[in-house]
C-alpha cells in the first residue's frame, strides 16, 4: 500500500489532485490510502479520509510500502525511522498552502542526503513516482559531535558580540 498524508493544518489540494491524476493516468497503481485533511478536492481513484486517530495513522505508516507526503517533519521523521521510501512535495506560500516556504529548506537538505525524493512541483510528480518504486532510503545517522560543535560556535559568537557578560 502507498500511503498519502498531507498533515492537518492546511489543505493541500495540489498534492491530492496530482496523486489522483497519477492514478487516473496509470502512473500509480495498486492499493493507495490517503489522509487528506479538509480539502475541496475529493480523489476519485483512491480511498481517503480527512483525519485519522494516531494509532490508525501509525498503522498506515507501518503497513505502507512507500509514503507520499507534504514536507512536514513529523511525517519525514516517521518515514525515516521506519526506513520507508518517501516522496514529498513541499507546501508553498504562493499557493496559499503555508504561511512561508520553510519546507523548501527541509526538502533540499534531506534530498541532498538521500533521505527522500522531492517533487518541487506537481509536474515533477509522475517522474518521481516512477523513481519511488526503486528508491532506497539513505539511513539517517546521529551526529551528536557535529550538533555540539554548532552549538559551541553559536555560543562563541554570542560571547564575541558581548553576549557573555
């Protein structure tokens, strides 16, 4: 099963429509289930609900062979923790899908690290869906030393600006 999730804060009709059209054109097939929030677009080619209880959501993530999602950190973390192939499309301010474009920085970094595939626009979704079928997730590695170093550099910068009195 492929699981589509768009979070619950804002509608994401653009992604839901693009996935539905991918099913209609035959680019996606098989079992699909979606958690699509409050949306004005209702998919015709797969089953979906607006919201799910946490346990049902977790079960869908666990059962999924792949996940298609917005670029929310909660979903990204869950997919990575379970080594699930993940395709995301970031919400964009210009489409009224978010208050800013913070998801762009997230997806660029995670894509660079090989943790996910990214469709930056609905037009890219069909090609990324084809790649999702064989995508192998690069596992995330904890790097506490790097985090500690960045914190030390930040604090050192504060002291240098007179913040360490």
